[in-house]
C-alpha cells in the first residue's frame, strides 16, 4: 500500500517560458507563463488554484497532464518524475476535466465511444468489457445507460460535464485536474456538478487540483488554496485561513470580487483599476505593485521573498518590511 502521508503530487520550482514574436519583424521575446512554482498535494486533498485570466493556470495544468514539458523544474507523481513515465502510466494516474464539455467531447462520436476513448487509446480491454465499464461509469455519474447511443449535441451542459467526468474516471486515476469544470454551466447546474465531484472524491479517494478564477466555487470544494499572479504562487493557505485572514493584497482583491453579482460568470472584477499586466513585459520588483493598494517603495524594485504564515506562505513585502514590523506578531494579518 502506498504511503498516505507522502505527497501524491509535487511540483518543484516548475517554470514554463515560451518564445513569443511580437509583430511581423519583431524578435522573439521570452514569456514566462509559469514561474518557479512549487506545490505539494497529499492524497485526498483538493488544492484550489485561483487567479485571473492569463496568470498561467492552464499552462500549469498542461504541464501536469504531460501536454507541455516544463522549461525548468520537476513534477513528481507518487515520487516519480512524470517526464520518465510513459503515456499509459501517466494517464492511469492523472486525468483532466475541462471547462467546456462541448468542445472537449467529439460531436461525431456516440456518448459510449466518447467515454470509452481513454480505454481504446490505451488498448485496455475488448469492446464488450469497455462498454461494460462505460455503463458502470454512467451509473456513477448519475446518467442512464440509454444515453450511450446519444450524441453530445443531444445533451444539456450539465449532462455533458457528467460525460466528461465519466471519461476522466474510466481510467481510475488517482489525481484529477479540474480546469474550470463549472464555468460554462448555469449557476443551478454548477452546484450539482460540484456536489458530484465532492461525492466522487470521497468514494474513490481522489485528489483534485481544482483550477478556477472563481473563489466562491473553490471555497465549496478545496481543502487548500494557491493564489497565482503572473505565473507565481503569491499566497497558499488552508481554505478557512485564506478566506478568514487573507494575507496578500491580491488575495483580498480576489475575495472582494467574489462578492460582486453573478459570481459564477466571467472573470473576477477585482476593482484593481489597471489591466492585468502582459507577462512578456512583467512589472519590475513585485509583479503586483502597479495594481497594489498597499504599494511601498521597495515593492517597485525588489521581488518579495516567500514568507511562512500560520496557514501556509505568502510573497509580499508587507510581511517582510520594517514598515509593518508592528504586525510581525501576527504575520498573517498586515492591514
Ligand atoms: N503556447 C503558448 N505560446 C505563447 N504564449 C502562451 C502559450 N500558452 C499560453 N501562453 C501565454 O501564457 C500566459 C498564461 O496563459 P494561460 O492560458 O496558462 O493562463 P490562464 O490563467 O489559464 O488563463 P485563462 O483562464 O484565460 O485560460 C498568457 O499570457 C498566455 O498568452
């Protein structure tokens, strides 16, 4: 039996830099989408990864699924580097559920074939046993067996997301990367899918990386939360701590955005004024400083170090600066 206390998923200083050409004759410039990210998930944990559009969430999920190679750093599953694993063993360990089930399901395939696809691709079982597995999975996700003959276009958004969940679980993975799994759904259907994901986690002991720009959705499922800004994890904490005593000014802005109307829709309205920076030309010092309501002089020139907090860690000069030394007795709460 595997060691339950050891991390099942570990990212060690993972970075991804693309070379991006600007204009027809421009020279390619580096764009760092993921910048020295370290994360660790224990079996059964749900780590929520939150941040605005463009912060690097999807790039990180592609790295975890083996769809992109990191430029630097290591991803370990059960202590093994994913770079050294073949596609089948990786697929047996990590499976994705994407945002828009319509575009991630082949519209020309019957639901039975959509769900069986991972088994077919990896040559697992014969047709009869694959169809038996599909029936089992449909039952698990709460769909009747008769939908096997249907096509994605004949199903509702919620039903399609159940199909996507069945397809992910048919490989009996240990880890599921849920990339905005409810953002494309009506608010009423969102909670049904979140409840289903919660139940499945209990039943199968799954570990989730739950990616979302919506903290309200993350609060529903996550045990811990990592907040990402311009490729870096700027704060990580247990879910209760992050919501009760957020440390980073960016986390506070994201939390305020949860209170805006229609929390499930669109990108968060962070009320931070300036637009999100372009990662091809990141601000100096702390990348958040041009938008930060608490900006200090050293924020403009110095990148903040990671500081431990009672709940996790944070990267912000408010936690290290002499200007806030009066708060050092409670480093989670500079005002
Ligand atoms: N293949 C690529 N080539 C060049 N730049 C890329 C590539 N993929 C992503 N990027 C850039 O990397 C940054 C992070 O993108 P990413 O899609 O990971 O962010 P995100 O947080 O998932 O955003 P969204 O929620 O909109 O999907 C963006 O500036 C994006 O333009």
